[in-house]
């Protein structure tokens, strides 16, 4: 219909015939009405799609981006100084130089000696022995949609094979604890730039995100579970500390500050 409308418009401009103008106006109004109806249908579809999702679900924002037509900006040129970079290798090198320059600690800080800490308890952390059942539960908790790390081992594969991998992984983790040697390959992270705001061409408008190998995260969760249980059992955690604690968040911290301020008035 669009092509027919263009032909009628061109024919009316050429002939200045009233009949051709009426035909063009009729088709134009019909097309505008059709576009308006389709937009209303799409808006209703978007609203129904969002109503069926919860903001707590992992795929909520992915669905929002798909509905809004957000696209990847991997082909966006990068400008640093007076130079414009188009190829991926050059852009990666500039991101690396910028992220390294803003994350390097000055020598004055590195040369300082850490202060001595006072003993809060006479208890010692009991030896940790990682059981296959604990590994199995952690493997099942992995997010299938998370990006894979430097080892190219996807979470989907590890999670699907959790029952078969639980025992060999537990042997590997216990060997790491006995030898006190953390694998060097697990310390290597894939760093990707994430756009914050502003121009997409400015390197300063990006922040780095480090993606570690999945096995290092599994091992970290197992160690965290053991240490957190020890700290909580022996009351070694500050009762007003809300960071990185279960059932605590910034909301609980704000409520604590608000309550303390009100009580001091």
C-alpha cells in the first residue's frame, strides 16, 4: 500500500486532477489508520508481556531490552584523544590501557604495612573437608545464562553434569586445600567493557567487568559457606554489618541509620 500511495501522490502532482487527489487522500488515511491500529496492538502486547513478568526474574530486563529494540554496540568506533579506532584489536588495547591506568594503586599505598589485628576469639577454624554433596548443591545453583570465563567452560554444561562431576570436583578442591596452591588459570579473568552513560565513543564512559572461570566461583562458594558458618556460630560478625550477609541489604542498613538518628534526637 505504501508504494501505491507514493504512485498516487506522484500522479496527482503531475496531473493536478481532483479525482487523483481524492484517491490519494483516501489511501493515505487508510494507511495512517492501519499504522495506528498496529501500534496500539503492539503496545497492548508489550504491556501484557511485562505484566506477566516479575522484576525479580533474571529474564525481566532481557525481555525489556528485546521489546525496546536495544541492540549491541560492538561495531561502535572508539575515540581516544585524536584517534578513532574501528578494529576490535585496537579497541581492546585502548580499553586495557584505560582500565589499567584507573585501577593502579599508588606506591604510597602499596608500601604501607597492614595494621596488626586484635584476636577476637581463641577459637581456630576447623579443617575444611569438601564433600561431594556440597559440591553437587553448589553446581545446581549455577546460573545457566551466565557468561563463560577464560576456560570456556559454560555453566550449562557443568550444571547438566552436576551429578557426575560432584565427586571429581570435590577431590580436586580438597587437593587444593591440602597443597595450599590455587590454580593460576583460575585467577585469569575475561574483562569486558560495560557502557555506563554518555557517548558510546568515549572510553571513559565504560567500566570493566571481570568474568572468572566457573570452577573458581564454585570453590569460592564452598569456602564462603564454611567461613560464614564459623563466623556466625561464634558471633564474630558485627551485628550491624549489612554488607554481604544473608537476609541483610542496603535497606536494613538505611533502617538502622534512620532508627539511630531518630533515637538521638
